[in-house]
């Protein structure tokens, strides 16, 4: 079996602390939504000094001017490891004896919810406002919209995190944060074109002009039978760190072929552990973006 890898990087003003070779288990949920993506992580086998340091300096009530960030990486020894979450820690509490587990909870954009600003601009495009909002929140911008709309004026006072809500009111777009990236996509986005006969069919993914698509079948990680729902479907697969919110997945199910097709991912839930059986991703996809 392919060896799995899980590790964490915790960042404070004291510097980056990497945690490897520990018993780590967790659940990460990322959403195409203004609502924050979340992570719940438990770590065992830490030294007493590490537990004391993390429980003290990870509190949001200690040195509130400094962000306490966590990045979670997971994957496999043969195919590589990728970042499956990045966000702000808001609790870090130990429990259990004699093996102490440290439980960490984190959210995307939590720090920016505490930072109040006044923002004013005139005669700018939606794209430029998105870029300004990303800079204010210390994020990268991934602009995937066709919008060229011009805005007369914006006058805003509130938490930096609320700039995303303002952006979503300006145009027929979805603006959301995924792994420290502010992504902007059209609500009426179309799926990537299917592969041509000239492309390599052995590949499990491809990059198209209109976006990224992951091909998922029982031979490439699909587990069980995808379940249709009111938006499209929900499916379970082996953990894949290359999946991102807003990308597309092409499902091929031998057991339920009627649902086969392309879906835009609007929610990902990673359920993983370094020393326990779970190492999966649950996918929620829309076959038509509403």
C-alpha cells in the first residue's frame, strides 16, 4: 500500500513550527461560500513543552495583534503531498491522560473578522475591487470571472472579512476563500470540455482553458456509489490533495451510470489520520451552478 503522509505547520510571531511523526487525526471542510471553511485537528505524542507552548500562544486572547495560522498537508509518499487547509487557529486545548491529545480548531479568515476598516473607492471594476479586497485580507486573488462591470462607488465600514459579502453583491459571481486564495467565479460557469480522442486517456486529470477537471472512477479512487441530491451528487474517494473548491470532477460510476458526468465542486470534506484507517475526501458537486 502507498504510504500516507500527514503533517502540520503552525505559524506565530515566534516563527513556523512543523509537526511531523505524530499521531494526527482531523476533519477539514472547505466550502464555496461566504461561510468560513473549518478544521478540527487532534495531535498526540507531543512533548510537554510543545503542549504548553501551543495551548498558551495559540489562544486568540493572547497577543491578539498576531495571527496564529495553521496549514495542514496530506497525501502519499509516491504521488506527493498537498495543502488541504490553511486558516486561523481560535482554540487549542489539551485533553486525556496519560496520552495527551491537543485539540485545535481553526477557520479561514477568522483573524480578518476581528479587524475593522473603512474602505472607499470610486469608478473601479469588480475585478479591481476583488484585487483590493484580497490585498486588504492578505490573500492571493484567483480571478476566473468574465465580468467587466464598472462600479460607481463603494463606501464600506466593517470587518475585513465582510469585503467578500460586498463583492458577492456586485455581480453574478461567487467570491470565496479557499486555502488563502480569494477565488472569484461566475455563477453560470460551464464545465470544461471533455477529453478528445487525441488526449491521453490514461491520465486522471487535465487542465482546460475553462478550468481544472479531475476524472474520478473506481480505478482512480472513487469509493462506493455516488449519491444523487437536489444539487448534483455527493461522492466519496481516496484522499486527493489536488482537489479544490470551484474545480470540476468528472464522475464515472460502474454501479450507477445514470449519474456519470461533470460536476463543479462546492464542498470538500477531508477525513484523515496518520495512524488510523480514515484517509478520504467527501465531495459535494453541482451539475449546474445555480
